[in-house]
């Protein structure tokens, strides 16, 4: 922590962003510097190309999908609050968790449920609330290397969907998704240290 929080007041809406995302003042300030460094032409917002400079996303097989989630509704720019809101899903649970959290406040964005929700929408491209076999196949294609044949990939997709598909409609609902990942350490997998 090199910097003190003294400049946090200059971040627009810093207090409400902090409340919503759970980032500490120091983290928020570092993210703000990161945002401004990524914003190459000092536009005041980030484009896809700006975000592609983030190393952790460049090496992530789902990096492009994650970048998509910064731009809901076909927006081509993301401002600082939008940037922080997406990153909050990847905030490690142990990082900056203040004991001062008000229980009346909504669930933090980095909670297990919100991480799962975020992960689910990386799969559910048409946003119909279900992961179809085809959508599963597309994600697997991004995640596995070229050494796997298309045929093998299709059978993995089929098996993955079948294993999770409890009601037998041939797709994975959010509930089925959460159940199939019950034993997985999603908190760990969905933590990306963007600042380090
Ligand atoms: Ca879908
Ligand atoms: Ca199902």
C-alpha cells in the first residue's frame, strides 16, 4: 500500500462505489490509477482495446467473454464505476473485507452467489437463463487446447450438460449450474488479482 487515501475524494462517487463493491479506499484509489493508465487517450472511459492491455485477461481463455461483460447493452465504453463493478466480482474474498459491513446492505459483489451468477452469464450468451449444449460447446472450445478433436469436444459438452441437467430439458439452468459447482472452489477460481 504505497498511497494514502488522500486522493479518494477526487474519484467521482467514491463512497457509493466503495459501498457497492466492497473495495477499500486504498484499493479503489489504486484501481483509479489503473483505470487512468489503461485509458490511453485520456478519454475518461475505457474501450475494449484498453481492457485488452490487462495481462490477467489476456491470458485467460475466457478473457474476451469477461471483457464483453464490461459492455452490457452493446455499450462501447465503460466508465470508472462500471469498470470497478465488474472487477468487484473477482475481488478475492479475503482481500479488504471490512468487518464494518452493514447486514442490511445487499450481498457483496464478490460473494459466492454473485461470482456464480457472473460465471453463468459468461456461458449463457443468449441470456435465456440456460446454458444450452451449443453454448457449453463454445466455452469448452475456448478453454481446451487444439489437441482435442471436435468430436471429443462435443462428447465432453454432452457429458457436462447431462451431468448437470437434473430436470432433463437438455440445458443447464442457473440452479443446476450452482449445484454442479457446489464442490468447486469458485471463490478461488473466480479471483483475479488485477492490481498485482
Ligand atoms: Ca442460453
Ligand atoms: Ca436442465
